[in-house]
C-alpha cells in the first residue's frame, strides 16, 4: 500500500471516529490533526458521503455530518409467548453482526441475552421492542419493555425509600429480586463491557461509560413507564468479555470479588452525607466482596458520623476486606483519614 493511500485511509478513519463528537467541526479538526488543507479534508469527507459512510445535512457553510446507518432494524416481541433470549439472538441479532470480530460478537452475545432475559423474567410487561442500528464505526442496541420499570420493582420488592436507592443497590453488582434463578451480576458486567450503557426507567437515568471506568451517573428522567436499556460498542474494539470478568475477579475460581460503589447515590435529593444511616445504606451488601472501591465523584463533603461508620466501624468489623477510595477531594480525604485514625 502506498504512503499516500495509507495516509488517506488514516484521515478517513479519523473523520469517522470523531464525527459524532464534532459533527460541524470535524473537517477543521482533521485539518489540524494531519496538517493538510480544509479543501483536502473536504475531498475525503465527500468520498465518505458517496460511500454512504457519512450523511451530510445543512447548507454549504453550515454542514453537519453524522455516521450513516448501514443497518437499521427493529422488532417487537410478545413477552407472553415463551420468548427465549437465545432464540432471538440466534435468529435475529447474530446475523446482523456476524461479520464483526469474535471478541465483539462475544460481548454482544453476553450483553444482549442478559438484558433481554431481564425483560422476559422480571419486567411483568406485555411486549419488548428491540432496535439495532449499525454504522461503519459502532453498533447500538436498545431494548424497551412496557413493564413495571426496573427501579420501581427493586424499590417495591426491597422496601426502599426511592428509585435512586434502587440504582445504588443495582450498581453494587450482586442485587437480584429472584436469587433462585439469578445472581444479580448481569447488569453490572454488561455495563462494563460496552462503550456506553444506560438504563432509563421511571424518574431515573442511569448510565456508564467505559472510558470513565469507575464512574456511575444518575440523573432525573421523564421516562414514565417500562424500562429502556441502551448498549453501544465500537465494531473493532480489542476489548474482550474475559478481560472485563477478570478485572472484577480473583483466584482460580474467578469469583466476583470486586465492586465499585458510587457514593453519591447514597444521597436522597440535595441532602448531605452526614449520618450513620446514610453510611449503612451505602454499605448494605458490600460485605459480599473482597475489594470495594468507593467512588466519591460528585461528593463535595462528608460528615464525621458518616465517615466514622464506613472507615472505622465497618473497616474494623471486616479487616479481611480492602476498601479503596476514588475521586476524593481534599475535604473528603481529610475526613476519611480522621476516621481511620480515631481510637475506638
């Protein structure tokens, strides 16, 4: 392959990989990255439009570009007719991703079947809609059921105060309302395999990005009924499902021994994390793990009683556990150190 052709492919790949983030500025970005004129970049963009890799919208001076869907597919399934996730995968989804690398197909097989099974076994809905869209760069799938809503169900069955508490319990990784048939690990591992993962249900929007591996985000949503799960993955990622499992496992038995807990989800509304009851809410169920990473992103301060309950009382009750803190500011760090150094 000539150097000119190779450079042209590099430029076009760069455009495809950055167009979603910079839909109107991707030409300027590529021009700066490769040190070539905007006119030269525009020729590459036009080539991608002609190949139906990109879609152009807007006027000549205000062009916007986006990835062109190579595949757009949707199907509605009846949840009352003995629906089986593996059958849907084999018959409908796998043919749409059959040419992707094996590691990518493995991730899709795990994530899709786990999430569809949740809808089948837990939603109490009538139908589930599956949508798939594939571009030259990535594939995304949305699974939407018309049931009770995942966070509302967890809140109801575990007698929790609100849906945000349900998100906190789900984020820890071993929550299930049906322990006879489920381990509660499916959502945890699925969320960490994909580039982007989100659940919209009720008043809660719950998302995770692989590029921010230790960061869970929860915000307000107006998704009034059912549950929608969104998964997105680069078509050529080098990631494997085994790598993700291994990063939260230890020992020869590959037991699920590590979790990441988003501390700010222990808050209700605008309250501050100051009390022992809030700390106990945070700590519920984490004794199932050997390593617990407390992610303090979005937490500006914690109170003495909260810190003492987590980092003195709980820590001394469970000396075999490793507690790790992440994204702490100076004020939070000082309160943690104070609790750890306090004599009983």
